[in-house]
C-alpha cells in the first residue's frame, strides 16, 4: 500500500520531481535484484515463513524512519530509507510458503488465497487514501497505518 502513496509523501516533504523520479525508479530495480536472493535464502535455510515474516517486519519498520525529522528533511536519507525498504521485498517467498502450506492436493486454492490478499491490499489502500485526505497530507498517521496493515 505504501508504494501508492510514497510519491505523495515525497512531494509533501518538498522533493523535486527529479528526486521523486529517482527514488521511485530505483525501487523496482532493487526489488528485481533482491527478491530472487530472498528466495535463495529461504530455500537454503529451509524456512520460508521466517524469511517472509522477517523481511516484511524489517521492510515496514524501515519506513518508520521517515517519521524522524532528520530523515524527512534530507533527500539522501529518504532515498536511503526507500532503498532499504525495497531491499526487504520478498513477496515471492510468501507465495512459495503459501504453496508449501497448501501442499499438492490443495494447491488449486492458491488463487483464492491470492484473491483475498488482493482484497486486503485494496481495503488498506482505500483506508490509507481516506486517512491521507483526512490528515491533509500529514503522513505520520499514514506511515504508522501502513506499518500496522503490513503486520496484520
């Protein structure tokens, strides 16, 4: 959910369009590199669940650093926090864990589980959008709400 609102946050802390583009352009590249690495780590240590939960916790927690004035007033620190958050993206590990839990006989239920994941993502985006409007662009509550939604 944060990704949909990150550009609004960057704008609210007066980053230039070029800086916003640099941050939002780097994040998918970082994810493309790290997501397979997290898959390898999960396979090597044979615990997809622990890797998925740990990376989600660290990635979401890193965004809480944006609440610090020192971070929120510096392009470099905002970029660093955003990259750090992207380094802990591991959606593929969560999918692999889900398939492991379902097993061969139940793997046809994977689509249903992904559908409910998408529904929860949509609900969180709706709530975060409402909160963003309600708070007039003050992202303190939004960042905390993102963390809470991620941990649920």
